[in-house]
C-alpha cells in the first residue's frame, strides 16, 4: 500500500510548501521584512519628492492677492509712463546715445564699438529697451495672478525670477535712455521708483504667510533619486 503521508504530500498531491499550516522559516520571515521595509522606504521618498496638494488651501493671503498686486500696478504705471515718454522722444534719445558712443570712440577707441557700428547701435538699443519695459511687465503680471488663483508655488517662483531680471535691466536702461543733460532728471527718478515698487512686489510674495499658504515645493532632489535606485 502507498503511504498517504509520503513524499507526494498525501492523496491530494499538495506540495508541502503550500501547506497553510506550515511554519515559515526564519529566512523567509527576514525576506518578507526586508521587502516591506523597501516598499515603505520607496513610498516615503515618493511622498517627499511629490507631496500631495491640500484639497482646499483657503483664500490666498493678502500679501499675495492684494499688496503685491498694488505694488506691481504702481510699477506698471511708472513703466508705461517711461515707455511713452521714451517713444515720444526717441529721436532725441537716439541722438544723445550716438554722441555718447562717438565720444567713447574718440577718447577710448580700444574699449569702444567700431565707429562704423555706432549708428546701428544707437538706432537699435533705445527702441528695444523701451519695448522690453512693456514686455517684461506683460510677462510678470500673469505669473503674479496665477500664483494666487492657481495656488502655484512655481508661478510665484517664476514671477520672482522675472523681477530679478527686471531689476538688473533698470540701471542699464536708465544709463542708456535717460541719463543725458537734455532729458529731465524726473525720468531717472521714476525709473528708480519703478525699481523700488517691483522689488517690494517680489518681497511681498516671499513673505512667510505666502510660503505657508503655497503648496510644498516639488523640486527634484537628485540625491534622493539616486538613493531610490
């Protein structure tokens, strides 16, 4: 007679490893623990890299929704005044810049543009820089609005980056466009007023209340990505 408890696992033919009453070995328990730890670690890293957004962040703080916009609108009005004045007096500004470039050629030819390019440079830079006043403002405003309406930290960060570019361009624009004896000094004053207002708008979007309201940063962390591999 065949032994019902032989190697075949009884009349049912069940493999011994599939016996529900079998006690797992210590090696199997350790492997399960390690697998669970690996899954938990991956879940934590994914949660840190891509945190979930809150369902209802509430209304945006006044620093972002109101105060920064008021400061930016003040800067925009000043910028439009500068642009309109510049285009209305474009001929005089171009002539003044041409004279400055020619003076540089005469006094320091080694560090000046070639005389043949003076007319081209004087004719290009004033209208280009006046147009850029409007273009930069047109880029900044949608980013500022989107940061509040779409609860977007990235839009806030892009707005601040554009403001930094704007602030770097203002002193150069003042020197090339308005710092001439026949141009009213009020244009220089207005230019730096715009500088101050744009800076205030950016600083208001960086206030602690705004940072708490905005979602957590989703920037990629290379070190965590490498550890997760």
